[in-house]
C-alpha cells in the first residue's frame, strides 16, 4: 500500500475504490476525446434515488480537502471525504452488451439497491 498526503488530499493506490482495466481504458478514452489530461473521475455518494443514496460519476479538475485519490495507470479516481467510507472496497467496471452500456459499481457496503442499480442503502 502506498499512501501520501499533500495539502489535505490523500493519495492512495491500494485501498478504497477499485477500477477494472476495462473501466480504466474507457475513462482514459473519454478523457482523450475531451483533450484533457488534467481531469479525474470523481465518484460521489449523494442522498437520493429510490433506495436513499445514489452514485454520481463525473470528470472533475478540483482537489477538495480530504479527497482520496486512487491511481490506475493514467486515470485518477477521486472520492470526497464524505463518500469515501461508503465506497471502500467498491469496484467500478464498464460493460458494453446488447442489453446495457455504461459504468457499473459493485459495492460491498450496499445493504440493498433498487432495480435500476443507480441507488443503494
């Protein structure tokens, strides 16, 4: 495990959220399309959805106090200090099938989720 703290931002490469190789490749391709190498994939947990909490994934160029940053090749995944406990041990994958395309989150901390898979409790 490699952890270093810089300006109240925790950088971790072995704990927290995991990004599969397929998901990391997709994120890198999306960033390349944007022509930006200064963005991170921010994963957050917000109140809402039919199960009480929902995931948000978006590109962000900010570094917030207490952020946890995990690096997967050239891709940085950032979680804020409030979301990190909910996402410890979670894995993000990218699926591309005839039925579904997009990022999926397998979260061992979720006690239950709704049928759409976008929210949990």
